């Protein structure tokens, strides 16, 4: 198993990536936030508002439109992360950011 497959397996095991029966990859809100370099709470709040406003689900996945300001910030953040890691490989960037996020969450719990 190659490094990319190991990363994707870790991301799936930790809930950062989901796959449907056809093998399509879906990213939950926290992953979208990490890929966009924004606070995960912002994306979660936007999804919660979208659900209240009538967003729907397809195959158990929330389908919603994020606010323009959040999308702009996520695009800027994603560009910054691509420059930081010198890659456009979303799986690699998500893996690195998820590792960093997990370490930060663990540090918060041990304080």
C-alpha cells in the first residue's frame, strides 16, 4: 500500500473522508474547513443555518450552499495551504491539516 492510500485510509478511519457505494469521495464540514484553512466552527455554523433554511440531504450527505464570504475565505485559505505545502494534492493537504488539528485537539483536552 502506497503512502497516498495509507493517508486516505487514515482520513477515512478518523472521519475526515467518506465514500459512497460507488467509491465517490465526500468531505464532511470539518474537512472542508481544514482544506479551506478556516475555523471548522464557521463551516459547521453555516451548515446548521443551511439545514434550518431548508438544505437537503442526498444519500445521507448534507447539500448546502455556503455564504459567499465564507467561500472567499476558504479559497484564500486553500491557496495559502497549497503554497505552504507546495502541492495541490487535496488528500495530502487534508492529511497534514487533520494531523495538526488532531494534535491541537489533544493538547486542549490535556490542559
